[in-house]
C-alpha cells in the first residue's frame, strides 16, 4: 500500500466542483504477510545485486526497505491493512473547463503520489460509485 507523502491537494483544490468518495477494502492478514515477504525478498535481492556490481544505494531504496519493515512490524503487532480507492467525480459547466479541471486534479494527485485513471466509457458506473457511494464495492 502506498501512502500519500503530502496532504491531498486534489481534494482541497479551490474552484473545482467535485465529489470525492473513499472506499476501503480490508486485506486478509495472511495475504498481506505473503505480499510483504515477497516485497522484502525483492528489496534484499535488489540491494545485493547493487552491492555486487558496485552501485551505491540511495535514500529512496533505504526508505522503501524501512517502510516494508515497519509494515511487517505493524502486521506482527496485529494492525490490519486496508486497500484504499478514491473516486473523484468532477463537474464543470463547459467541456473546456472540464478538461482544465481534470488536468489540475490529475497534477495534484501526482504531487500526492496517487495513481489516477480516467474511467472513459464507464461514466454511468463511475458516477454511481463516486457521486453516490451507497455501500458499493469498487
């Protein structure tokens, strides 16, 4: 699970008419433990490969490993993991304003380390899930 590294500017952008829905799905502890072990193994293997070829480890790689270790400690302590999905329904009076607004929201999401996907051709289902969150699964 990736955590946002800054406040969510795409939620607090001024002058944008939008509805934001957050959906959380609990992850089974055994599945999360398996994923963490796989991530830890990959990180250790990558670090070993970098050392073998004489490459220097950077701060991002160290932070990523420390985050996996913290997640493993949290899981061992009994904390659960939630998969989060945020849906943003944007409304604008004209097509040009809609394009500009979508671009600004996408830029703000990237700054927050959030992945975005436009639900093209799925407007009805996306609107129902984002604007009308009535205990639906995403």
